[in-house]
C-alpha cells in the first residue's frame, strides 16, 4: 500500500532552513580544503619543480570555483564546479608526482568531503573528471607521449583501467549513497520534530480554547440575562412611545382639521397655512414614530417562512398605495412572479415601502410608470421594482439604506428616512440582499432576494 506523505508549510520552512545551514557550513569547510589542496600543490612542486602546474592549474581551479560562487550566489552550480575542481586537483597531484599511484586517493578524499553537502549528484562531476582523466592520459601514455606522468608504470592496461574505474565508481557511489541517506535521515528528523511540536502546540491550543470557551459561555449567559432585561425595558419603552406620543399627535391632527373645517373663514390666509403646516408636521411626526417602532421591532422579530404568492401580495399593496394616493396617476405593470419562501407579513412591508417610493418619486412625470417583476440571477430569483421618476446619483448609494439618510429634499418628497433602512433589515433577516441602480431624472430600479 502506498503511503501519502504531506509536507506542511511550516515543515518545508524548517527543512529549507536546515538545508541552507548545511550549505553554509559545507561552504566554509570547502574554503579550508581548497586552500589545503592549493598549498599542497605548492608543497609538491618542490619535489619535481612543477611550480607552473601548481600555481597555474591550482590557481585557475580556485578562480573557477569562487567566480561561479560570486556570479551565481543563489544557484547550486558552484557546488558542481567544486566537484570538478577537486577532481582536477587529483590530476594535478598525479602529474606533479610523476604518476605516483598514491595520488589517486586525493579523488577519494574529495568524494568523502562532498558528502557534507548531502547531495548525491555532486559525485557525478568528480566521477566524470576521474574517468575522462584516466582514459585520456592512460591512452596518451600508452601511445608513447613523453611526460604524461599518468602512472609510474610504462602504461596502464585496459584491464587495469577498467578495475580502477570500477573501484573509483564504487567509492563515489557509496559516498553519494551516504549523502542521500544523511539528507533523508535529517529530513525525517525535522519532520518528526515538527510533528511533535505541532502536537504539543495543538494540546496547548485545545486547553486554551477549552478555557476560553468556558469563559465565553459564562459571559454569554451573563450577557443573555442582561439582554433579556434590556429587551423587557425596550418593550416597555416602545409601548410608552406608542401610547404617549402617537395619541397627542392624533389629537393635534384632529384638532387642526376641525379648526380648518369650522373656522377657516375666520382665519387669515397665513394662519391657515400655519395650521396646515402644523397638521402636516404632526402627521410626519406620527409616521416617523411608526417607522422607528417598526425598525426597532424588526431586530427582535421572528421569521415565519412559508410559500408566498408574491403577485397576490403585490396586488394587495398596490390597492393600498392607490387608496392612499388617489391623486397619483401612475401606471403600474406587474409581471408574473414565482412563489417565494419568506415571511408574508414582513415581505409585505418590503413591497409597501418600495412601491410607495416608486409612486412617490415618479408621480410628477406625465408618463409615470412602475414595473414590477422577477428575474433569475446565478440560480436565484431576484425581485425588482423599476420606476421612471426622479432617480438619484449612484455616488451617494452608500447612504441609501442607512437610517435618516435621504437623497432628496424633504420639501420636494416627503419621507422619514427610515423606510429603506427597514427594507434592508427585513431582506437581510431573510438571508437575502438588496441593491439599486439609478440615474438622476431617469428613474431607479431596486432589486432584492430572499
């Protein structure tokens, strides 16, 4: 059975940090080895007077390595150049000692120190240098070229060459295998340490979460008790406002109408206008109180969802709006709409506010028209109401559904500034959304989902 191994981001970060540390430590170690190899070449130059080789080949090798490391600091190419350079030092030593057999072991030393990088692939350049060097210089010596200095024997037979290459390849393979195993073992250790640390952290977080939940539960119970008390006080306040404010406002309205009806002929025109303004303000105040009460109750209202015939609700609202605005000459066109799962009482408030607004803001137009219907959007049913009235500037649309925010002057269009905020709250309570699109003097369209 195959095991699926998943490496987490935190684990990858720690592994990357470890490998970077391995690279830096190995680079520092290589500085010492390369300098030792170069100085060793200078020391060997005294035996056979090979100063040109020691300084030339050794110096060029160092330049090649450090140039690659400087030019490509973020690349691992310099490590492969290092592997080849170590092989070249072996060839240099063999030449300097006129084919001394023991100098072949420099390649094995190089193979061993490359293990510190924990990259088995670094054995490849060294292997290629050794094989090519042995094959080329062995052939040259066999062909009779003078001063090849590959071996102190007259020449190396093919059998001896193959044995040397196989033994060298075996050593390089073992070194590469060690490098690979070291890397895997260290990665496994990091993974285990990371998992242990993760488990410890999870235990700590679970304990902290448990303690926090207990504290939150206690606070929730305390807060719930406080909210119940506040709700009772709000209900009492609402009842008081409903009774103590609305009753006097009705008296003012009724008294004003009575005076206008019975004593209008004894009042000056300006007094009649003042009386009408008083009646109008009392009516506006009553509407504002009603809207605020509806808005405050909405926060505590419980939804009772059922399949609602939107066309029937809209027709009922249209009749009520027409009765309240008998002077308005607005054509209302209603398209067939699907059933909606919502609270019929609350959704009626939505349609009442939206249709009343559409009639109010379009009735001054000679060809005033309101269109009502629904459409599909991303698999959901979207209801809309469109008018060709005053419209508004979409730059101020962020104020559209806020309490007491109005986009038109009260002197032009009456209103409390609460209706659309109430609509927004009802739609949101249903889990839906509401938005609008409009242009000044070209009308507005309101969309909502439930």
